[in-house]
């Protein structure tokens, strides 16, 4: 299918909006809009993501969710976090953007989470909300993200190479 002028303009608009974002995870999203999520997480540019980089990026993601800064994602904050995870602003969350969200919310099995799927997410599922209080704490979010990291580390090197990171979204059932 050939791109149309409308498609090109929409892509340009999405790029401009993406570049203008400074309110959600500022350090992570202030980088070039063309950079992959892997490149955003690999802050020391050594070609692998170590646990410290993963945890730092996870913390920045959580900061984008926790708007009131109380250390917990309330149901309201979690419901409004779609934009935090849809970093390329294409209207869906894919495996590169958040494998964890794919695991939790890909109801139709297409490897992506639409806004409607996201809005119907049950954050208490799959032990994200470990204590089942209806809120997701920074610790609960970090623990879930660490579990994804550990399971994506197929070669058990304690770092994620690009091939592990890029290959893992298609195996999302094994990433949580």
C-alpha cells in the first residue's frame, strides 16, 4: 500500500507532537523521536541494557503515570497513562513500546493494545497490583518490569542485547 499525502501529514504531525512532549518521562522522551525504545533505555550506549538502565527507565515510566507524585498509580492515573506508553504516538501500544502492556491488554491477539483495550485493562491481573488494593505502587510496577527483564534475558547474561530485546516482543507470553 502506497503512503498517501494524508498518511504523510499524519506521520509528520505525530512526529512534531512527539518531539514537543516534555511532560512524560522527560529524560527518556526528550531524545530523538526516531530513536528506538532500546536506544532510549541504553543510556550509556554500550549496545546492551543492564539492570540499572532498565530500572531507571522503568522509574521514569512510572513517573509519567504517577501524576500526583504520591508513589502509587491510582485507577484514574493508570487509565490516563496510555500516552505514557504510546511513545511513538501512533494510537496503539506495541511490543517495542511496552511488552508488559501487551501481556495485560492485548485482548484481540494482534500484538498491539488499542486505546479501547487499554481503557479496559484490569491492573490487578497478572500480579501487577500484588497486594490487590486497586493501586499500583512504584515497587509493584518495578517488580513487574524486573520480571519482564529477567525473562527477556534469554542467554542469562544479566544484560539485554538488541536481539533479545527486539526478539522478545513476539514472545510476549514468555516476557512476564
